[in-house]
C-alpha cells in the first residue's frame, strides 16, 4: 500500500493526490460523510500548496483550505470526534498559505 504518509508502504504523493480528488468527487456526488470533508479538503490544500503529487498552486490551495475551514466549522456543530485537531491543522495551513499569498502580492 502506498500513500501520502507512507504508513503502510512507500510514500506516493501522486497516488495520494489522485485518491483525495476522487474522494471529494464521490462525496460531493453522494452528499454522504460530510464529517470527513474537512480532512479531505485539508489534504488537497496541502498537496496544492506544497506541490505534492501536482504542480504547486497557492491560489488553488487557498480555495481548498477555505473549503476545509467551512467543513471544519460544520464539524464543530455536529461535535465530530476530535474536530479540534483537524481544525487546528486547517488554521495553521490557512495562515501559512495566506502569508505566502501576501508575499507574492508584495513582490509584484
């Protein structure tokens, strides 16, 4: 098994990125399991921001981290198990992405 973290084998960012995209597509089609959307969108944002499995694109990363933040907000109201940990990761990555966007704008 290959994946993003390499827990069960070698790291394969490309395969992980493909799986995350498929997961979002499936979840959007079925409208099920909203409780994992914040984590999936977070992972997609991280891939786009760092260029893991795809070309780096800070604006696309910003879009996905905003989606993650929305679903994280929903997680709070449904009291999703351990929602605080994903919310903190989302907050940190969103801050980092926003800082990078600010730097790009300052250098133009």
